[in-house]
C-alpha cells in the first residue's frame, strides 16, 4: 500500500513537471485563472460566474448542432494553442514574471496534476471493483447512469452542463476557503449522530 502511494506521488510529480513544461506559453493566463478560481479577491466568484454564464448564453443563442459545437470549440482551442505563444509576450512583459507568479504557476500545475490523478484513481478503482465485486460495480454504475439519464431527461442538456460547469469551477474556491472541509465535517457529524441513534 505504501509503495502504491509512493508510486502515485512520483507519478503526480512527473505529471506536474510535464504540465509545467507543456503550459509554459500559457503561464500568465494560468496564473490569472488560478487566482480567479481560488477566489483571491471577494468579487472573483462573480467574475467566474459571469464569464461562464456569458459563454453559455452565447452557445444557447447560437444553438449549434452537436457536431458544429464540438468543431467550433476544437477550432477555437487550436487557434488559441497556436496563437498564445506569439500573443503572450505582447500582452505580458517577460520581465514582469516574478517568483510569486512562478510559485502560483507551480501550484496550479500541481492542482491540475492532482485532478488528473484523482480521475485516474476513480477509473482504477472502478476497474478493480469490476473484477473484485462485479455486482457492486453494476449497481453503482446502473444507479449513477440512470440518475444522470433521468436528470438529462428532466432539464435541457445545456442547462445541465451549465450547472455542472458552475459546480466544477467553484470547487477550487470552496476548497481554498475551507468551505468544503466544513461541509465534509458537518456530514461526518451527522453520520456519527445517525449511527449513535441506531
């Protein structure tokens, strides 16, 4: 078990370094996004909310087909990926890159690597569960996917995606301000009281 944790930590460190190397051209934007996502200023949650809402309103207004929407998204990402290395030095002077920005950039890369590692751990857990306890695996996936299908049937897919995007983008801020920890502690207290009542 300890070896597995050490392997995961080494993998996370290498993922973080790889991300840092791959995202060097984006570093100024990543630092800005990291500060926004962590809610370093009291008005940052509203900025994130407005940006996401604006993007979803554009998609809602244009109402593209699925293929057109995916193609346009990929095209925008391709153009940005190509243009950012040329645009960044024009907008942000390399002389203004400080050690605090470097620290924030490293922290953001570690956070992205940790998110990637968490997803990988869930997939590995599901694969292990599939072989060790197939009935539980089928039950978990059946209930989860049926619930998701029901939710998708109850509301428009774009609205569901909008709420999901809001929740996912609020997680770093909630975590950074200790709100997620408070909620999990409250659930643990409730769970403890429920066990004592039985």
